[in-house]
């Protein structure tokens, strides 16, 4: 009977891990999204430099 109880506990833990696993992938997914967002701001910095280029073009 004790063994069965332990088995049930292990099963519960497994289910918990599965739920946590789902949450974990969600967090990493957000990190990659944030990375692309950072490059965006970086591109904006060079943007201000672009105005000078159009000046000479004129």
C-alpha cells in the first residue's frame, strides 16, 4: 500500500512537471520575442543618422 501511495505521489509530481513545463516554454518564447524587439530600437538609433543621408541626396 505504501508503494502505491508513493506511485500516486510520483504521478502527481509528473503532472505538475508537465504543467510547469508548459509555463517554462511560454517564458522562453517571450525572451526570443524581446530579443527582436531590442534590435528594433537599435535600428531606430541609426534611423536618426538616415536624415543626414537624405540631405546630401537633395
